[in-house]
C-alpha cells in the first residue's frame, strides 16, 4: 500500500485545540482567583450579591417616588372668556358686566393638579373659645408594682372644638381630593396668671404639661436631599418614618386618648366633669365615629365617661367585689383577643392591668386563680406581638372595624371635641386666677413629599400648628387653706388663729388655736381625723401640714376701729362707736399687704361655714 502523507496543519491540529482550551482554562482560573465575576454595574456602582437586593430596593423606592412626583404634561387650553365677553357685549352689556363682576376668578385647572409642585402648607382652622371646669380631687394611679399612688390636686379641664369638616375642605382644596382626611396630633395648652394689679399680659403665657397625656410617638425628623439638577428628595427611611408616625397617630385608642383623655380613678373630692360644649350624646357619637368608622352610627353609643346615669365611681360601687372582678376578667379576656387580632401590644398591657386589679382585691380571692392565668397570658401576648413586630415587620392595626368599601361611608361629623387637663401636682396655686388658651396640631398629609410643594422645605413639617384660641374666662382657684384670727394676747404679743384645710379630699378644722407672733410664717402641723384611703370606713389620725406662705408683719392691739353691722337704715348698715381693736397686717406671697380686724374675723361667715363642712368621724 502506498504511504499517505498528512500536511502540517493536520498533524498539529489536535495540539492547537488543546493549547487553546488550556489558555481558556487558565484564563478562567485566573479570573475566578484574581477577580470576582459575580458583580454587576448598577447606577454607575459595582455591586456584589450580598448588597444587590438592598441597592435594588433603594433604587426602586427612588424610581417609584419620582414617578409619583413627576409633573405630567398638561395642555393649557386657550382662555375663551375674553372672546366670549367680546362676542356678547353688544347684546347685554349691563347684565353681563354685573354677572362677570360676581363670578370668581377661578383658573381652568383641575384641583387635583394643585398637589403637583404647587401646594402650600394648609392653614389650621382656629379653635373656638375654650370652656373650663375645675375642681379639687384626689386621684389614684398605679405604679409598676401595682400599688396605688394617691395624688390630691387642683385640676382644670379646658375644652374646645376642632372643626374637622372645615379643615378637611381646606386640605382637599389645597392638596387634592385624596388628602382630605384630618389627623389631629397633640393638643397644646398654655396658661397665664392674673397679675397683682388685676391685669393680664401676653408676656405671661406659659406652656402647660398636661396630665394625663396620650403616649404619642416621637415626631420624626425629615431630611431633604438635593441632586445635581436642583431637585429635592427625601431618604426612603425618612419617608417610612413619616408613614409610621401617621399610622400610629391614626390608631383608634391613641386618637381617643389624644382628643379626649380621661382622668385617673377618683378617690375623694370634686367629681371630674368635662365642659359640655355640645350635648353629651354628641360627644359619645364622636367616640363612636372614631371607634367604628365602617359601621352605621349607633343608636345607643358606648359611654366611656359614665355620666349618663351615675359617675364611674358610683357605677363601680354598685357592684360587689366579686362581680367587679368578674367584669374585669371578662374585659381583660376581650382585650387580649383584640390584641392578637390587631397586633397591638398596648391592648395586652391593658388586659394585664385588669388581671392585676383582681389580684390586688382581697375580697375577690375566689377569682385570683383565673386572674393569675389572665396575667400570664397577657405577658406572653405582649412578648409574642412585640416579637412579630420586631422580626416579621408586622405593624399594629387599629382597634375597631375598617370601612367596608361596599357599604356607603357614614357622614363625617363636622366637629370633634378636644380637651386637656391641667392636673399635675403643684401645677396650680390655690388663691390665684388663671386664663387658658389651646391650639391643635394637624398631621401634614404631604409630609415627606417635597415634589408636591411649591416650597420643598414644607415637606419637612410633620405637624402643622394652628393659631392659639381666645383666652378662656378667668378661672378662680379657691384657697385650700383658710385662716381666721380668733384671739389675741397683748401680754405675750401674739395672736391665735383657726385653720380650715382641704386634705386628701375632705375639709378639716382642728380644735383649739395655734399661736403666732410678728415675723412668723403662718404654717404649722396638727393631727386630725380623716378617712383612710385604703378603707374609707376606717379613720386615720393623720399628721396634717399647712403653709400659707403669709408672714405676719405687724400686730396692733390698740387699732382704732369702728364696727359696722347690718341694719335697716338707709345704707343697709349701722356704724358702732369708736373703739380699739386688735388688727393683724401680714404680707401675702405675691408681695401684697393685707390687714384684718379681730372683731370682723370672729363674725366672719366663712369661719362658720368652715366648721360646718369639716369632715366628722361617722357615728357607729
């Protein structure tokens, strides 16, 4: 057979293929060892797998916000009003001019477009002139250990009306139809005292820390970022913080405690009442609208104030301790079920408090075992819900029923009554006169959306504050300690006084007299029987302290005095002969000087009234 010769290409083809494959293999190994191929370029940045999700989420948020804030192309139609006026002028010039004079100058622009780069901060409708109620009451609060803390305080409740319907219309006109919902934020309260000369000054207004106050969340800070083209944007985390704040403030229980906070349990003293600016049932209907927005108005709305028939304290006293415990346990179980349905840890804490009340009741010992179970379930529920919120990102829902889109929405009420309590211990000084004013803050519906505002910085405003209301009528706080000069002793250069004092809900008037000299402060200690807090049927021989802060400046035992008595004369009184009497001059805490005469003090009607209203130990 003849030999066949292969050309050089054929002889070395396999080697060449192996060489190329080897080079590719070496390049791949070098690429994987020296550099990472698992990277992509995103917006001019090189990102790896661990960070690509977060980068994409931020980019998506930014794109979505730009889409929302984008200004659509709008064709402005040619104004035809002038041409129309010119065309019809020869026909009815007088009538047409009159009609055109009455017509408002409204631009032919859709109201909804006012939300795109043209919105201004909406003005808050001013509150009505507030009304007040006042009293002197001992409240009971409970510490973390479950033990009661008793607070005897003077209190003033200030109330006004937020014109919700009018405020909603303002927001719709300024922001667009989708932003008419009014969310009321904190209610601010200020107070000023009357000056010694009887005048009032705007320089004396002071902010009042109301108590109790709603546990409102912290107001978020909104930052503005500006790009190279001068456009403003808000970081995604700030937008989410604004949404979270708006959602929390809108929660039903928080809204109720913001608009109409309740005072703590009353033990002794003046029963609390709020100023009834509108009929009582209207306030209950306002509660019903907030709690059940998706339902028709209730014929008999729930009464959480207890003023329909009896006070809350009288309602509770109508039940024996066992029935009270049963009622508390039923309410606690209901709150616990609602806490899981709404992912709301606050409701779980309320259920815990109901169980704690039963456990502290010695008379309801038969219910203690069930109360212990409820308390344990409530503690576990609070941990479960907080874990779901922390790990799963589940947000608490509002209590009550959400609106049903298939049912017609209930007609919103035109107003919401709001009130605030000046009730912190030592806040109010007895014997002084005060005026109050208040204002409401409205949550900005477009907070965190700079592209919608003419001034992008308005997007940083979370709460829009209204103007201060008119001052209330003067509120006079009566003295809690009354002093009457009842005796004199020229030899020892001293006078005797009688004290009537409000102590923990009752008036006291100790027997005997206390002695004072020139330079003494009218203050002191005495013991007097008052009802015990924990057991109103028991009597406590309490140490009572009083301090008027008055200083005796002078005692004149030979002061010229002419007695005046009620009579049947022309002036309605008759004047006695000149005589000498003891007078006492003392300096008040405000710096004023007051003088009293002993004969007038002995016949003072307040002295007799103090003896009559003083608490006396009940006879067995």
